[in-house]
C-alpha cells in the first residue's frame, strides 16, 4: 500500500473518531434535554393533579354546605321564604323581603335575625370562602312617606345589604374580611314585576358564597334578568 493511501486512511480514521465523539456528545446533550423535559412534564402532571384535587375539594365543600343549608331550612324552602341554589362554584341563599324586612324598610325583623343566625352558623363552617351580600328590590318606586330615609330603590337595596353584612360580621361572628355588600335595586329581576308574586320574588337579599380565588369578581352579579 502506498504511503498516500495510508495517510488517507489515517485521516479518514481520525475523521470517523471525531464524528463518533461528536455524535456521543450530541447523544449526551439529547439525553440531558430529554431528562429535563421528563422532569418538566412530571412537574406539569403534579400541578394538574394538584389543581384537580383542589377543584374536587372545592366542589365537595360547596356540596357539603349546600346539603347543610337545604337540610336545615326545609320548612322555609317549602314556603318560599328561602331558596338555596348552587351554580358551578357559586352557592346562593335567596331570602325574600318578607323574611327579613318590612316593605320599604332596611331594618331587619326579629324573625329575619333568627334566620340570619342559622344561615351564618352554616357559613362559618367554611372559613375561606368570600361572601357577597346582594340587595335587590322590585320596580315599585319608594313612596313619598319614606323619602326622608331612602330617595330610591338603590339606596334601599344598599342599606339592606349593608345591614345584613353588619349583622353577620357582628353578632353572628363571620370575619368582616369575608364579607362585601352590593346593591342592584330593581335591576336583575328573577320574575316579572307585573304581578304581586313576581315583585315579592324580586325584592330580596341574596347571600352568595364564592370560591376562595374569586374575590376579584365580587362586583359581578349572580342573577340575570328573566327572558322577555
């Protein structure tokens, strides 16, 4: 074999050795990348599992609260004095005006205080959820004899919501940081204002229990206007 052939073979051998070394390095880099991706994927799976567990726990807590409210107020629910609903991750206790107030008044009646006591004791069992108290009225204007106290239904619904918050955060003992008050007057009716029965349903207080991560949504009303 000529010396030139030997040199070419030697050079080729060196090139192959270099290529093998380069491929080995690339293989190590790829293995490390795959290992890092596997770790990231495992972290994502763990986060998803954690979120699913938290969501399941949240649903269980709301279902437990719902069951306690429905079980504790069977008579009031039958008579229509109270309604309990759960929509997704929101739970609402609907208390009609006659359960809490005299017409046109924001002062809570003794019977209403007892109802709020009972509702509050159940709400206290879940200490993390924020609670929004929503005040609503029918569309009947405030009478002139009450104009010295409330100029319109906005003021009446606001005063009622605030008084409920005051009682729940005071005698009932729910931490004030959990509570907020919103006034919607005769907006967002749940029934027609053309009938006495409909107006009675529209004039109400709604105690809305929200998930712990929904504090930023406190201004979003739960109820929607009925279809025309």
